[in-house]
């Protein structure tokens, strides 16, 4: 199953109101962005792991999410080290500066992992139709400014829904090309670019076809009609939802306080 695709379940997060989950993950991403230092980063990571545990999933599933991000994390660490080495070499303090830059890069990578885990947790515990309802609820004030809230919420949900599907489709196409003798690790840079063209081209063709199919289905259901839209989804909050949002606010407050003190 692809990353970020809804998984049926009955965990605590599965039962939470989607509005609370969207608000909580938004606050969590703010906390991850403003976290400074090891203590604040540890709080963000602990919050991400708590959300993941509350979704009823384990370590193996978390490793499945992290695996695609490992090359990006290595790249971030190396770029930080290289930039620090170039600046500090002129000052004769390269070893210490490079070590500090690598530590900074590792902190950024850890926060990236935590942010990705938190967002994936919400995606995998909330059906797309409930995500649409939550986005529509949050965007209602924009209707007074002339924003077509229904279409905007639907478009945002489609983006979140189809990005994981594109990744899953890319893996299938790559496997099919490798079964035909394609090699993505040899032939130099130009050779690898040519090989990846055999994946990217059918991937985008399939994406365009899927867009046409979705557009036709939406149009046939008169989604863009000027009349008010109705929905089968009825959002109902509970005390657990309030506790989830309060916990997210507490995390942002703690991280912000640590940033000010540090």
C-alpha cells in the first residue's frame, strides 16, 4: 500500500474528528519548523511517535515511511557539511565547523522525518471524503472573499490523495522496466537520465489520463453547479478532539518557549 493512503482501523486517531486532526497536524508542523536545539527536537519527535502509536501502527510501518527519505536526509547533512567547510576553511576552523554543520543537518533531517510522520499519520487515519469536509470547514470564512470553497477543498484533497498514488505507480513502472532489462544504476549520468525517462514518460501519461477520468466523473455529477452542495459527512466533535488540539497547542508553546530561552 502506498504512502499516505487511508488505512481502515479503529484506533484513537481513526475515531477523532478530522477537523481536530487537521488542526493538530498543522500546529505540529509549526512546532517542527520553529524547534531549535536537541530538547525541542526531541519533543517534536516524541509527539510524532505518540501520534503514530495512537494510529495503531508499529515500527515496521514507520520504517516503510522513512525509507524513501533516507537519501534526502543524507543529502541535507552533506550539503550542510560542505557549505560549512567552504566557509570555515578560510578561518582555519574547518573540523569544528564541519562537525557543527553535520549536527545541524542531522537535526533538520530528524525534524523532516518527524513532520513527514505526523502528516502521514493524519493521511492514513482519515478517509479522503472526511479530509474534504475538514478542509471545507476551515475554509468557510474565505467564501466571503469570493473563494469557491467547495472546489478549493476538493482540489486540495485530490492533491493529497493522488501524490501517494503517483509514487506507487512510479515504483510499478520502474519494476516493469527493470524486468525488461533496464538498469537505473549504471551508464553514467546521461545513461541514467535516459533510463528514468522510460519511467517518467508513462507516469505522466497515466497521470493525465487519471485527471481526465476524475474530471469527467466530477463533471457528470454536476460538482461545479452554482447550487449549494450537500454532503453525507456529518462532523461531530468530542472531548477527545479538544484534548488533541490542546496537546498540539501545548507542544507549540513548549517549543516556542525553549526557542526563546535558548
